[in-house]
């Protein structure tokens, strides 16, 4: 039986990596060895970036809630504690949405939190 050379599989693997490197500048999108390094780094960074995005959004929500709470005479921590004591389960994403788009609704929640603390 004749030997099968590995050129076709290698070519396929190279093309797969070069396709992922499409849009990169210079040798990073043309030469396999350099493209492979760039793609590996980019994939690792994109994985880390997906985790960081979650942290950054939570940070943004907390900043928005804090700003709105201070307008209603509370700090962020007192607001969250008051809501917890009052058995109001609402996540930070929704609270931030209320703070931005529905000031009256947020004000009502702030009043409930104040009463619960006192």
C-alpha cells in the first residue's frame, strides 16, 4: 500500500489558522507561524475578555445605582441593605435600569429601603 503524505492535512490546518487571522496586519495574516501565535494570543484574550465584560458591567450598574441612591439621600450600601431587609429581591442590572429610565420607580424603592433600615 502506498504511503500517504501529510501535505493536504497540513495545508488544511494552516488555512484554518490563516482564516482566523484574516484582517490582521502584515505578516500576522500572511505567514502561518506568525499567524498561529497571533491567533493563539487573540483566542486567549477573547476568553479573558468575556470574563472581564461581566465584571465591567456589574461595576457600571453599581456606579449608576450609587449615583441614583445618593440623589435620594442614601449610599449604595445602605440602599442594598435596606432592600435586603425589606425582602425586595431585585438584581443590580434591573436596579440600574430603573435608576436611568424610571426615576420615580427608583425613588419609591429608595423610600422602602429607608423605612426598612429605620
